[in-house]
C-alpha cells in the first residue's frame, strides 16, 4: 500500500507514519525495512473488546476474567486516544488511513477531533467493530468484499479488494512445477497444503494428519504449516505418517507454496482467501469457530461455490471424503478455482492508494 502511495510521487516529499501497538512494533519494523523509503513509526496503547461468536452471556459470567480484561483494555484505549491526539497534532498528516484493527480506534477518533480526513478499509465480509464505529466519520471506505455485505454509506464506499503481493497471479501448471522444484516438493503427486494462520491451528493440524493416514504415499502428499508453537507436538504425532510433511512457518514467499498446491486447506481470513483467489486455487476453508469475521467470509465464498467449507468439529469426519471427492473430480476443482478467482482484485493496493490520495487533497 505504501509503495503504491509513493509510486507516482517520488519527487513530492511524501511522508508516512505507521502507528501500531507495542506488541506489533518489532514485526512492523521488519516489514517497513523492506520499503525503498523511510517510514516513521510510533506506538499507542489500546485494547481490544473480547467478543466470541460462540459465547452467550452465561459464558462471560463463567469466565469473568474476560470481562475484567475488557474493562482494563477500555482504559488503554482512552489513553491511546489522548496519545493519538498528541501524535497527529505534531505530525500534521493530510490524511489518516485505518485498516480496522483495534489500535485504529483511538487514532481514528483523534483524527476526527482534529478534523483530519479519515479513510478506512475493511477486509472481511463482516464489518469489524472498529470500522463500524469509525465509518460514520470516514471520507472514503474501501472494502474487500462486495459492498452490499457491509451496510456502509454506498456513496462513500468502494470495493477495492484486499491488497496482496504483486507477485500473485493465477498458478499455471508450469508455475506449479517450477515452484515445486524450488521448494523441493514432488511433481508426480497431488499436493494438499494446510495453513492454519500465523499462529497455526490445532484443528487443521490434527485434521491433516488424520487425512494423510487414509491416502497412499506414492499418490498424495500432505504438506502442513503447523505454526511455531505446535510443531514439536506435530512432529511426535506424525512420525509414522508416510504421506505427511510439515514445517513450523513459512517466512518468505508463501505464495509459492500455495501456488504449488492442488488443494489448500486454510483458515478463512480475508487476506488468505484473496491471495488464493489471485492464485486461482481450489480451497477448503475452515473458519475459526470463535471468529465471526471468518465465519462470514466462509459463508460468503461458499454461497458463490468458490470454496468448500468445513467447521473445526467436522474435520475429523469429513475432510477425507471432501478431499477424495475433489481429487477425483478435476472439473469440479476447476470450477471452484474459477469461481474463487472472480473475487481477485489484483489492483487493490493501487485503488486503495487512490482513495487515500483523493482524501488527502
């Protein structure tokens, strides 16, 4: 996104500041270090509102510690609001861009107070709480999914897609073979790749191992990204599964592994689904049961017959049969991949950057 913002403005002295919470600062520094220009960075305190799609009011009473954490984080957000006022007043930006995380709430309200134009982006099919609160003040709103899913003011809302790497494009058979060579993966087997998100997913890890036990080693390979904290346990549990390999994390060029796959089993985050749409892959989406945004993403994509959806508690019983059905039906896999690719927005970063430029004047 930042690259797109300065792409046509190299001589205009564009300045950028990235605001995050302390927990994300080191990771953000690593990301920003890859940019061909300097981005100022700072942090604000903020807290999230812990809400779980599968919780009733009784669950919150039973887990009263969650209520206490929410109260404490409300105090952090108020402190973050006052620090955001100080930051924005000193930096004097022409526009503030909020991506929707909980840190954006105090920054967005501070921008409103100081009359700085605000632009927001919502990746998921279900609007996040932060963006729902900020939308009334936003000059422009970019969405990852079709606009009708959000309930925002249509006059200020544009579907731009979810910004993803410019390296992502439909994975041709030639590309698949090249990526498999580069990754040391066999070209004569059907490849199932499992991805449980940044922290990994115990449900997907267990489901992948169980499914691998039902397939012949010489025909199918299950390649699973377990998550760093789960990898030791997976190593123990999978040592006798011939058709299964695993890695804790993929630090670079994840799109190459996804492109190499015949089928991807993944959490239903908006960014991952958009990357897979760009790659034109066949996908089994497994939304995290506690995340309403992933449930909504999966529901939306399934309604277009773009993904097959399994819930966490269905993986053990249905993943094998779902995979068998897809692997034996090339035409169905092709239709699903084609339907998913219809969601791809290869110019999402460019179009979002244009909204930001227009708001900045």
